[in-house]
């Protein structure tokens, strides 16, 4: 069985915001962080990360600046803005509600209906 | 929205930088990943390959990034433009041709628009010019141009009207200026003290007139125009207080007007002085000689202002039935008075140039269609590669827009030159009444207009080929390309365009033809006198040197006597108002034995002439006799006498003999009735082409005046006598200038009636020639193209025995059909449109069949010539070559 799950549509933004909330990271760093935290549970085509980053930047949820990476190279760093923080909180709550609701539905037994 | 705008601005200014950053960022990602993979044991090359694989399609993601950032449409648009520029540069000749055709079409439109803008759209250079009204009194039931008012009425208006900030009067005058050089006749604007403040104009130097300056015994002062200050006073900043010598008297300069000041109703005179009417002018309520402008108070609507003025007029009519009983107030706007006359002219020209633009569009569409054939393969390939119809149409429209903008820019750049070329054809007098023409320049309104018509043009000429090409069936095109022929749909479209071009050109030709015919009719209209070899000029005797009537009469008799003895002079006379110069003085009169209600007397032109006037003008005597020297001065026993013209006799004595009847002028009720001793032929008083109007002639000797016009009948060229006549005048009185010397022919040439028809006929004629040229190029193109396409058919025909004449006939027939189609459209359009020329036409109906037939014949003839060239080429087809051609 394939150990990696397909990412649900729309959840990549949430993961990126969460990864960025843990401190400024460049694009590759965000990818590594997501894979590290999820222990490689998702298969993300790496290129797909960037359109999402650009979109979030344009929505002013992420701020960018150029800095120097750990291997001493010029890299673009993404940082969560306050609007991004607020959005992450909302999205997290609604995600939790969704998961809880789906959990309840999936856990239902005949006698409870 | 703000985000979008910001992103658009970002993209415009930072696009290149963003592209670079994106590449850097993605490169960093790939290399970091490769490094990590290499660290886990892969070879560097394998690591890089693996990293690329994991990343996915690089270009696709870049495109998504651009889209996410909002720059995709910009990029696509930019690509279209770049592609269009490349296409344009690939065919420089074609591109240049299209741009030039468009520049012609857009350029003439921009030029006419800049004139229309200056004349009709731009505000007059006064404070809140929209408020300014003109007020005048007329006894006519219809509106007359710029009616006069009397001073007592004006004074009553200023006293009674509450709703006005100011009511100001002005009148034209002249004075002999003796400065450094020869004496010179200057126009002088006589104005009430509040005139400039009513307009909202302050002198640039010195002061404005004040109320005290209006007093009859006020100081002798003038305000001068900026131009006079520059040309005659050396732009001297300390000129205030200096003295100007006018009519032998000193006038102190109190002010200099700003440079942009103009006052078209008086042709912007160089010198302005207080109005100060003399006794008669100030006192006589029925002497209407001044013009009035008014500005309502803020908050008073023009309707309220009108109502108040009408009420005052009604009161005056009751109080002074004799003078004001039959007077009607004519109220208008100052702008209407200034541009009213040229508006139909300008709108006609505007209409003409829009036809030229349409022709240019059709022409360019045709050119694009012809090239479209060559581009069909390119289109087919692009469609095969997945370009959508929308994308192709967008591409074509981009190309069209680019061409149109280039043409528009070129047209715009040449428009000032074009305007100066157009204004050069305007007589000096006419130009002075249109000061706004000198302020024609490229301004934002013109830029916006040019851009809009360029864009509109692109849409019109670009859409046809775009639709035609993108409609094409791809497979068909890939196959057809080998033969290089156009589909029948394209040919039909091109024929339609040529027919339209020819039709539009014909409409312009008809317009030009009708106007030309009007001009010819004007010149042929019998003015009632002989206009050849007639030199005219005016003399104004300053009252300081010529104190009374006797002095004026003495000068007149001495001077004309000396002129008669000049070699080349046949006869000499004087007249108070020259014929064909607008009409001038009129008088109210009553006929003996016909009681008339006070104030409702008849009115007609009046002329004061010397004895030889009719002989000089060659106006025939109908009945009775001319004035004779023996009629004398009227004071020493000889009774005053009158002569009238035939129009007068017909109008006022339709069933009786006017000769011997007695009339009296109403301004001298004490005077006795005076006998009519002669009836003469009708001279045209007002302007070329005007119907004969009643005239009463008085004898100059019986009532001399310090101002008169001299008419000199010469044996040869009248202008050659200018020098000798000036010499005679100089030796008599070196202070006197010869005012406005010109031949009668020059008077006719520069008269508004001729100008308003000849000028547009010249311009529309030029436009029509331009249009015809464009249309013929279009026709030539289509016929050539069709000959090239039918080479094989022609070859077969010739192989089967057709001779050159048959081939010629086939091709010419096609040209003829197109031309006839064009004539049909043009005649139909012309019949619809020429009625708008109505007010400009004279002696010819808008549907004049002769004009229509003549220009149709002309169009067909030149169309056949244009078709003949390709037809000749067709006859030179070698059947063998033609058959092998494919």
C-alpha cells in the first residue's frame, strides 16, 4: 500500500501557512518542514508549492524578503503576516470542526441513527 | 481592485526583476534538493535529475506563478504586441503604406478636430464665458447677425436691470495713427468703462477704465492691445502715461491688455478708448449703433435675465412708441455670436473628413485582406498548434491597433502643419473674426480624440480581416496555400470594401462639386454694377482738421477732381457704403400721404453718393435723372432730392410710379417731404448673391460727411493706380491714410458669402481628391489581385481563341461593375447627405442632377483607367505559361 496520501484540495495553503508560522523559511525549507512534521505522509509535487506561495504572498498572508540560507546562498524567505496568522487560526478552527464532524459521521453506529 | 491595480503597476515596472527573482528562487530550490539528495548518496548528476523529477514541469509552474501573481494577461498582451511588431517589421513596405494611409485619414480628422475644438469646444478666454450674453435691438421678425442698440436704451437697461452684474457697450471706430512711420489707419474699439471687467479681463500693465472715464469731458486715454504694445511700443514696460497720437490728438496710454486677450466681434482692435458718444449718438433713441454684452449676476438664470430684459423692453416700448414701439430684443450668447457663422462650415468639414477616414479604413482593411491571403498558412499552423479563434482575433486586433496608433501618431504630428495650411486659405478679414484659429495647438482634448479615433479605426479596419482569417478552415488553408489564392468569401468582402470606398469618394466629390457650383453661381450672380477695374478705399477726415461739412465737401471735391486728372482714371465718385460689403446704414422713412403708426415706419438701406456714382458703377438709370452738381448743397435754395432703386420702387410703389413721389426720413420730423427724382437699377448692397434690397440715395453735396468711400473706375489694372492716388492724397494732406484700398474683385473674394462657400469647396475638394486617390488604389489592388487569380482562366480562354480585346473586356467589365456599384452607393448616400450642405449652397439644389451626373461620370472614367493597367497586364498572359502556372 502507498504510504503517501494525496493532498486534499485547498489544504496545501493551510500547510504552508502553518509551516511559515513556525518561523521564516525559504520555499524549500517550508517543503522540508511539512514533510518532516508529517513524517513524509503527503506526496507533494515540489513545483506546486511555488504558485501557492505566490498566491499567498499576493493575498498579503505571507511577507517575503531575501536573506542568506544555512548553506550560505541567497534565498527568498517567507514569513507569516498578521493577516496570515489570523487566517491560519480561522482555517485551523474550521479544519478541526470539519474533522470532528466527519469523525462523528464516520463513527456512527446503526443504533444511534 | 486596488490589489489588481497594484499588481498591474508592479508588473509594469518590476516585471523583469520579478522574473529574475522567480528563476533564482526555483533554482535555489532545485540545487538545495539536489544537494540533500547527493548527501544521501546519489551521484551529483543523478541527484540533479531526481530533484528536477520531483519538482515537476518547471515552465508550467512558472506560468502558474505568474498567473498567481497576476501578470499573465500582461505577458500575453506583451507577446501579442511583440509578435505584431515583428510582423510589421517583416513587411516594412506594407507597414509603411498602411501607416501612411491611416496617417492621412487620422491626420485630417485630427486637424479639423483641433479647429472645431478651438472654435466650438474650448471656452472663450473670459471669466465664466458661458454666462456672457449679447443683447441687441432689431425691427426684423427674424434674428439678424449682431443687431445694434441705441445709447439711451442702453442707459435705461443699465439703470433698470437688477439681475445683471454688468451690462457693457462697445462699438467699432477708427483713427489715424501718426507715429514714427507713415500715417496709419487703426481700428479703435470704443467701449464703456465696464467693458473689460464685464468680460473678466484685467490689463496686464496699467489700469482698466473706470466709471469717470465714461464722462464726455473725461481724459483722453487709451488701452492698447498686447500686440500693438509689442509692435509699436517696443514692449516698453514703462509705457503707461506715454502719449499716442490719434487723429492729431494726444491720448495717454493707461493700460496694456494681456497677450491672450481677443475680442472676435470687433476683430480684436489694437487700441481701445472710452465709448463717449457724440451728442446725436447719445441723445437719439432710434439711432442704433452700439453693441451690448451682459453678464447676469451669479444665481440669476439666463431665462430670468431674458425675462427681465423683455419686461424692460416692453416698458420702453410704451414710454417711447415712436422709437421703441416696433423694436424686438434679440438676446443670444456671446459664443453663438462669435462662432455661429462658422459652425455649419466646421461641421460640414468634420463630416467630410470622417468620410475620408472611413475610406482610409476600408482601404487598410482591403490591404490587410490582401496580405491575409499570404498569411493563411501561418494562421493554419497556429491553429493546428492549438491557438484558439479568440487568440487569433486578439492577435489581429493587436496588429491593427499598433498600425492605427502609429498612423495616429504620425497624423497627430502633421496636424499643426495641416492646420496652418488650411488657415492660409482664409482671407485676412475672415481670420481676424476667428482669433481662436491662432490658438490651435495639440492639447489633451486633441490627444484623446486622436487616440479614440485611432482605436476605433483599428476596430473597424481590423475586424474584417480578423474575422475573415480566423473563420477560415484550417485544412483548406494548408492545402490552398500552395496555390496562393483567396477564398471567394475574401474576394467578395474586398469587392464590397472597394464599392464602399468608391461610394464614399463620390459623396465627397458631389459635396465639393455642389460647393464649387455655388461659388461659380456667386461670381456669376449679377451684382447690378460692373465689378471690373474698380478701385476702392476709404477716407476719414478727422474733425479737428476738417471742422465742418463745408470743409469735408471742399476736400472731397478737390481730391476727386485731382484723381480724375490722373492718367488711367476714367471716373471717380464717393459713396457712404460700398456695395457688397454687408449692407450698412439703414434709415426709416414715411411716404407722403401714407400715415403710419409711430415706430412702425418702413426701413431700408441709405447711401450718400456724389453725382457721378452711378456712372462710375455703371448702374443704369431706369427713369428720371441722376443727381447733378446743380442740385447744390441744399442750403442755398436748391431743394434736397432723392434717388431710389428699382427694388425700392417695386416694394413701396408696386402699382404706382415712384418717380415724383415724396418721402421723409423719420429722424427729421421737422424736415419737409423730399422728392424722388430718379429710379436706378439695383446694386447688390449686402453681399454676393444676396437678393436686391430697397435703397434710398441721398446727394453727398447736400449733406456732406467726413467719412466716405472713394470708387475709382480705371482703364487698366486698378492696383497700378494705387501709388499715384496715394501720391495725390499725400500732397493734399500728408496726415490722411488711404484706408483699406482694394479692388472690387478683392472685396468679392474676401466677402463672407464667397469665403463660406469657396473655402469649404477648396477643402472638401482636397479631401475628395484624397478620397478618390485612396479608393482608386483600392480598386486597382482588387482588380490586379483578381487578374493574378484568374491567370489560369485567362490562359484557357486565350488558348481557346479569345483575343486581347476579349480579355481586356472581361477585366474592364469587372472594374466597371465595381465603379457602377460605387456610383450607386455614392449617389444614394449623396442624396441623403447633401441636404446638410443646405445653408452653404447658393444657386444650386442639394440634389442638383448635373453635379451628380458629372461626378459619377468622372468616377467611372477614372475607375476604368485604374482598371486598365491590370487589364493590360492580363492581355499579356502567355497561355502556355498560364496553364503551367499551377
